[in-house]
């Protein structure tokens, strides 16, 4: 009979093929970007020490992304779809907890950098990189720690039940990749979070935002960081009272925009005024054609024609599509983690999934000579998930062929051009006829335990 001590070495050695199989079969469709070296290098740069486990940092990072590619089920079910070994939900939870938040954010930034590099042929306008700015809210579990950190919204019926995190993002105009994002409590202002992102942008970038990002004090902040801007004029600004310095046309002129005394009192370094260009354009706002004023720091009317600036603003709606893809297609609308660090890691992973899919869409667009933003993101996400499953069992020699077939299928799903599309924010399906649960499920179970 073989003793237990004599078989310990064999048990340990048997785990190595399992580790190798998990690392080499997990999400092969995106492994040309999210490599082992990238993941382990991020661990080293943040001095994350780890044991040689089955659920090591490489497998855990891939599982975070897999949960975003398969968002309609639990973390455990996502593992069962993409994983090749059975692992308990408790082991997965511990592995996600061990994975440092700093490493997850670092990986997200590296993937975003790869997406920006791949987007270069489509993201430039007049030599500038164009970024759309906007914000959204992401919901999560009813948890005391999360409520304390992020807060809940106030509604007409009182405080909301679920905590929400505020997210402001900057996306590339040409490819809709997420370049940067900033998180804060729900009470955070979207424009304040945008100001925190400015040091991470590139000098010469042009940011395009709505009226939330307008105002002389914000324009000064943009220019101090070397960033140009295009926004809709603030609703309180009296255009006819401005001092005009140069008039290019009746609806295109340069004027001095005063900085309010309240802002200068808070920040004495602010100037009394700032030069800006004002352009009036016709836009469709909530289903109605309106004449609106745009404000920009691009003062040269010959280098920056008014109609091109107007078109950049009118295409700003694409960032709303990016948020829909992040929240609905990649499952970030209701986050599942129960800790503050887990929430931040989960958001980083879902942003990473969006950008990894965008990189593959750019590959498909390049191969078939199409514009990346005309390809269907939902179809690409399905192709990435299904191809990853095929690659996990296919011979190594067939992997390049499967990848090329995936690109061909993604390029076939072209979204039709709909320039005048306008749809209400309303639901078409009635809600389920169930009563609303008052309190938590645990409270209900305690009260109804006897029954």
C-alpha cells in the first residue's frame, strides 16, 4: 500500500497540467492582447505575491473578463461556461478577493492603451484625438458597506434602495473605445469627475461634451491641461451680452466669456475672462429641431470649419451607445460584488471586456475595409465568446483559422446608418405582476420563518 506521504509529490505534480490547461484554453480569442506576461507583469509592478495555485492571477484575471462576456449569469456559471475544470463558488470568490484592485486597474489601462493604438487611423480629426465625455450610474447589491461608500439616489418616493456609483468616461470618437474613466459616489458631479481625468489625457485632445461640462471655470481647466473642448453653451449664458472680438459669420464669432466671481473666489488663480468661439447650429434635441450654440476653444475658422465642429458635437451621442454596451451587453448595469474593492475590480474588468472586443472589431474592420463604429458590438461580443469556446478544444494548428473566421463573421454584422434616428426613453414590455419586496430577503425570512 502506498503511504500518503509518498504520494504528496505526485498530487502536486498532477496540478501543473491543470494550471497549464486553464491558462492555455481560457478566452483564447483575446489572448493576443491579454497575455500571461501582461498579467504577471502587472502583478510584479504592484509587488503582488501569489502562490502557484490552480486559480492563480492569470486564470483569475481571465475569469473577470469571462464574466463580462457572459453577463446574464452568476460568476460561477460564467466559470462553468469558459472554465475547463470544476471549481467551487467559494474558491472563485476567494480568488477574486485575492486579486489586487491595483492590478485589475493596471490591466484595464494597458488594454485601453492597446485599443487606443489600434484606433489611431480612425480617431484623429485635424491632427487631434477626439474624445466624447459623458457620465452614467451603475447599480449594485443592497449592502451597508456599499451604501456607505457610494450612497443612494433620492427619488420622489424617498431614498433609493440600492447604492449607485457615478462613472464619467471619455471614449474615442472614431472607434468608441473607452480611453479613461473616473468613479465616485453617486453624489459626485460628472463634470468634477471629468476634471479629475484631465491630467491623464494627451495634450491636444479635443473633448466633446454636453452642457454638464460647460462653463468658463471648466474651460479654463481644460486649457490649463492643454485640452481643447467643444460643448453646448450653458443654459444660463446670455450670448447676446458677450463682447465680440472677431466675427467670422453671423453665427460664428470669437468673444470673451467672463469667469464668474463665485468661481474666482473659490480659486483666485482663475482669470477674469477667457476667449472662446461660439457657433450656432441646428440640432435635433429630444425629437425637436432646435438652434443651439456651441462653445469651443478651436478659434481658427479656416483650420477648424464650423460645419465640421458641429458634426463632431452632433455625433457625441455615440457615447450613449458605449454606456449601453457596457451596462447591458457586458452586464455592468447591476454589479454583483459585495465589497468596495470588488466593485472597482468588476468595473475595470467590464471596461476591459468592452475594449478587448473593440480591438477585435478594429481587426475585422481593417481586414474587410470597413469603419469600426459601423460593426455590431453585440454580434462581436457573441462571436468572441463562441470562438473562445471553440478554441478551448481545438488543436493549436486550427487557432489562427478560427480567429480569422471570427473576424469574417464580425465584419458581416454591419449596423445600418441612421442619422435621423430618434427614440424615446421608454420601455415596451410591461413589468412582472409581482409585489415589491419591502426590506431585504433576509428580513423577510426572519419574519416569516415560523410560517
